[in-house]
C-alpha cells in the first residue's frame, strides 16, 4: 500500500524519455475518456509525434455530453456536437489531421467496464490499430484515476494491448489531484517524463479549444462541470508523465 504523495513524488522524479521509450519504435493510439483528456494528458506527446513524422491516432471514448446535465441551452444532443468540434479544433492545434481522430460515442459517465458493450469497444479499437501498421503502443489513463470513465478506459486499453500486442502506457489526469494521504493499493511503478517545452504553446491552445469546459460558454447550469484551476495548473508544465501500465 502506498500514498498519493509517494506516487506524486515518484512521478516528478521519473527519468526523461523520448518517443521510442514511450511509444516504442512506431506511433501510438491515445485513448481519451472524454474530449479534453487528450489535450490535458497527452497534448505534448501528440504534437511531438506529429513533428517526428509519427502522427498518432486519437480515440475519444465518451461523447462528453454529461458535463452540464441541467443546461437547457446545451441539451445532450447539442453538447455532444460541441464537444466533438472542440476535440477537432484541439487536435488541429497540435498539428494532427482530423482523419487521425475517432469518436467511439459511449455515454459520458457510463463507459463500459465489462460485458458486450466493453467487448464491442475493444474490438473497434483493435480494428483501428490493426489498420495502422506503425502503431506500437496504446496510451490511456492511469488505472487509479478517480473517475469511472478513466477507470473504464484503462481496463479497455489493457484488453486492447493484450489482443493487439501493443505496449500499454498510462497517463495520470485526476490522479494528480488526489490528496496526499489517499491510499493506493500498489507501489509506484516506472515510466518517463516527456520534455514538451517546444510544444507547450500548442498544448495550451489545444486545452483552450475545449471552451465548454471552462465555465464561460454554458452559463445556465451553475452546477455543471468546470475544469478546476488546480487541475489545469498540473498541465501547465514542460513535462508530461507516462507510466508503464
């Protein structure tokens, strides 16, 4: 048993690594639980892969339509469209072509952890990477990220990695905000920090593309989701964290 503080300290002390260490000899599939996670956790990685001539695939697991459930101006149908367009703008800011972006359309806050729906998502992703000979890794949220869709994405990624024989790499999002004393039932593992200084402006632009999540666009649901400043501060950094899952 370890604490979140021990994990945070371990993450900050990880060795620097490059694309070969993280993604292997090819490129990667980035699995984002929601539109915006690809930019927060992997914006630098995506931009670095593009710059190296190894453009990744990005798959967004859920439709993101659950962030403002009481909004009349942005009911789920409209919000689903808005969030998909924000994701397109975000990956464009990172230099990634739109045809490298896929939407799986699972319901926000209800991504499958098992059963037929889980198997269907895994099969879709396996087919996606099998059509991309250069894909050598799947990059998905850390298994202990405290959000049900992030947990689902981690389990899905493990199944895809096994079936498609890919390296499984994890990235923390909400894990950075866990209180120091939070118990985690394993020891900190290994991984790398990716230096993203040349790509940080592009990453910041990509994050800002998700305007619906900043609280200004949707103003008729005061209890709706808003990206916390403490979380955003974690990703205003010249490093991204990638862990061997």
